[in-house]
């Protein structure tokens, strides 16, 4: 059996030299870079909205299980902000501009900013579980779309997805369902 994978190192070295200003993005990059930057900006918006929702809920959580739920929301909020920063860093590597514009965050996000009027713990937990489930689905789609074309962005999204699944699982535990 022959292995037909042959790296043309000379060509790659030449191409790498020709477009130094493109930074980390080379000719072997398999996708439309601008499309990937656009999708990652939606991830930033989603994560910032999730950070806002968790932070708000952590502060206003009341009821018998307040301390435990509030602590979990605070931990999740910190991780959502970390996710936003990871996506922003990757956009920058791809030569794009991370979009944190607050005037468009809500419409660019995959998830909603919600505040239950009665500040009910169970409703808050359900709101956050729904948001996590939406993020899990959209991130899975993004990962499938990235495929082998951009392994670095895919790995980053897989890391984020893993944490969103943990968040959903944490909430299920708190809901006691
Ligand atoms: Fe997140
Ligand atoms: Fe999450």
C-alpha cells in the first residue's frame, strides 16, 4: 500500500514567505476566513449575553437554595466570559476585528437575555438550561462546518462545547430532574 500524502515543503515555504502579512493564516487554510470571523463574532455575542444573564441571575437568585445556585451561576458566568475572550483571540489571529458592540450584541447572539419577573430560582435555572442547550446545538453545527478546514478554531470550539455541556449538566443537577 502506498502513502500518497506528500508534503511539497518547497512550495509551502515559498508561499509562507510571500504572504507574511497574513500572519497565522496560510494558503492551506481551507475556509472563507471572513465567514469564520463572522461566525466567531456570533460566538462572542452569545457568550457575552450568557455572561450577562448568569451574572444578573447570580445576584438576584433568592430562595432556599440561593447560595448554591448563585455560586454555580457565578462560576458559569466567568467561564462564558473566558469563552468570549478565546473567540476574540482567534478572530484576531485570523486577521479580523472582534465585535463587542453592545448595541448589536443581543441580535447577534444565539441565545436570549432573560430575567424572570418573579426572580424564581427554578425559572432562572430553566432559562439558563435552555440557553446552554441552544449553545450546545449551534456550537456542534459550527464544529461540523469547520471540519478539517480549520483545526485550531475547531479545537477551540470543542473545548467551549465541552464546558457548555458541563454547564447544562450542573443545571440539571440543581433542578433535581
Ligand atoms: Fe460559553
Ligand atoms: Fe455555558
